């Protein structure tokens, strides 16, 4: 890229559109450099400030509000006073987000990022704000717009620095999609714009391949974004299927990416730029880049890890665990392909210790009433993938100390059953130092766009009517993905359900399950006790009746609600349908 030694004065300072009044979007025009940095390192530092605005949201809130809306994992509690937390993690799981769930404020984080991007584009982008040097910042601005549109539907198109008193309106979702498409096509075809390198210099940052992957995701869901959201089914037409395949092929033919061999290691704590399956990932480290770290083990771990010997990972965890996230029985059952390495990330049934390389040993993990007293052993830790809630209305597994430990419950295997309910997911395993040094924050990088997704996306497009290219078939593309985990090959053309199940095995606990379910017309399907829940009619929990959960099957909830604080700051906005009064 050619750097201009003097460009328009750099506008400093950013403001939140969502957290404060909409008039606070404007940049302080009186605070500026006389000249801009004129060396690549300094400019890179300026642009880096634009790239990580959603990291902190993805570290917890995105999981609770978005990932939990899928059919794979669910937030649970141990009675209303033990991790219910006003439904923070549970409301997403039962499609009952409220206007005050903190995680629904993520639209504000998107707008903050856009505001920062616009300040750099104004400063460095030349007279038309489109000079090649700002192409990465424009890609990131499109990315932030994408998530607003994906999660909330209609969204503001903020393509300029907002002036004091300027009103920002939400635009129709289809128009936002078309604007994102135009931005991405322009910068992807811009000479000296986005870098085509995929190395340490571009890892975790917007480059050509990140923008191309975003365009692929946009095209894959084009029918969802350009039709009324409540009418979308698996049969909704998509006029962009061949365009989607074209950009999949652009990534495939580059030869830069591969699914590799060995699935689990892609998500270990030492993952990073060397994972050739990662096109764009959140680059995190609790020691140096802690704004996007996540406490994966805290949420999925056994509730009382101190009662286990040997410790599940071979080292004693000095901090408490929540154990308030489990898998749906439907998701756990999908991990059943013979020889598939992906099965190992699902912890169900009797548990065994892992070694230092996260491989399972033959040493059972035993549960004790008091680990200092060997004669208080209860039995081998045993996660039950199929279980009953104690109170399905709030996804409560029951009191964590029940059933109480006594001779009868030890003998019949029900002692402390409540905290053994639900299969657990071990996709992002921890290190000891995450607990001794970093307060449970883990070093596992989080993938957003993966090459495996490009392959399965191309397979889906062909199944939906796109022209096959490069000699590929849906089966050959799916088998290329399966080869990474040594799963058996499919034969013939897979069904849509088989493809959707494969996407679950491959991308579980990544950002896309909610998106997939909406596109396949299955977001309102039943899993767990999302749509209806049992109410027990006797103390023994042998008799019950079903209660329908109000609103859980409302297709309007394919969009998230806008947090009340955001609406209060943007009084010209209306709440999304399906959430008034929630």
C-alpha cells in the first residue's frame, strides 16, 4: 500500500451510539492531529483500535444470548437462587430474551465499533473516504453491520461520521444486506486494498480472505435477509447461490487453507495462526490480549470439581466452577459416528482423566463426599445425557446437594445426581495457569470463519440448486471435512437434515448454529424443554403434565430484542415484534 504522508486531520475519540444519546455519535472535531502518522507501524496501530470491539461481547454475552438459542447447549441453574441470575443464561435457551437481558445490548457494541471505524476512514480514506489504505477498516465496518443485521434485523447504516444532532434510523434488513454486499465487493476488487497474506501479520485482522468469507456468509443467508423473517423456511429461494459458490471457490483455489488432520487440536489453548482451517479468528491471550478471553471450563465443568479425584485434567483447580451449561440430549446424540474424533469433545457417561495432551486415560474420575477420606467415595463421575429438570420452567436441575449422599443413593447411583445431569462439552480445554494466574480466563482462540465452513457452505449451495464447480459434489465436500476427524465417508447425496447435523458436529460452540437453524426452518423446533416443560404432580417426580412455554415458538423471535437502554437512547427506534412488554 502507498501511505500518504499528510491526510485530513485524524478525528480522535469515539462515542457509543447505543449506550448514550444518539447525538453523542459525533466525533469531536476540535481534537485532532496536525498531521497523521506516516509509517506503516503507526498506521497499523491506529487501525488496530477498530478491530476488537466485539471481542468482549463474544467472551460471554454472545454465548448466553446467541449460542444458547441453538439446539446444542443450554444454560441451567440449581434452583432459582443458584445461577438463575434473572435468567441471564437461561432466557436465550428458552427463546425468551427480555428487554433487560444485558447481552441484548450487543448492538451498542457494534455501533461503537462502527463509529471508531468511521473516524479512521474519514481521516485516512481520502476525499471519497475509499482510498485503498482503509479497505481493512471498511471490511471491519461491514462486519459490525453484519452482526447488527444478523441478530436484530433492521439496522442503521452508519457509513459516515455522525454529526451532532443527526438522527440515525434503522434501515430495512434487505437494504443493509445490499449495502454490506456493495462494500465487500468494492474492497475485494480494489487494487492494493486488502492483504491476501494469511500469516502472523494478518491473523485476527480483516484481510482479503476474511472479507470473502463474510461475503460467503452473507450470500448463504441471502434469502433469510431479503424476505420477511417470519416467512423463511428451508425452501425460501436464494438468488445468490451461484455467487456464494464463486466466492467459496475463490477461497478454495487460493490453496492457503485446509481442514488438516486432527479436529480437537484446532481448539486447544495453543491454537493460533498455525491452524490452517482458521480464516478469521479472535486472537486472544489472558496475559496480553484479554479483552476476548472466555471462561469455557467454568461454565461446562462439574459443579463441585473439588470433590473429584483424580482431577479431570490431572491438576487441581484452585478456583470454583459454575457448571451451569450442559448439552441438549438431542445434540449429544448427534456425536455418534464410528471413529469420529469429534465424539471426544462430548463428555457423557462415566468419566476418565485426561493427560497433559488432553487425551483420555483409563483412570476413572471418582466422586467423593470428602476427597480427603477415601472411604467416602460415591462412585465414578457419570454425566447423564438424558435427564429430567427439577423445574423445567427455569431450567433448574435441582438443589446441587441432592439427592443427598447416603447408603441408599450411593447404592442405586443417584447420590448427587442433580450436578451430574447433562452431557458437557470440552471443545476448548483449559490450562492450569488459566486458573492460577488469569482468573479462569482461557487462551483458546475463537474461530469465526473456518475453511471447513466454506466447504460445507458450497455443499449446501449445490444441494439448493447452485451449479457444481471444480468437480465437487456435496458428498465429496462433506467427506473432505470428515477426513479431518476420521469420520466415515457419506455416500450418495446427503439430505438437508444430514447436512444440518454435520454442521452441528463440526461447528458446535461456534457462532453459527442459530443462523443455521433459521435458514433450515428449524428454529422453532422442539429440543430440551424449550417449547414446553414438565410440571411435576407429585414429590416422587413420577407424574407430570406439560405446560406450553409462552412465545417460545413465535417466529418473530428469530430476531433478538433491542435492550431497553438502547431504545431509550434512540427514541426514533421501535422494538422488534414479539417483544413488546416482555
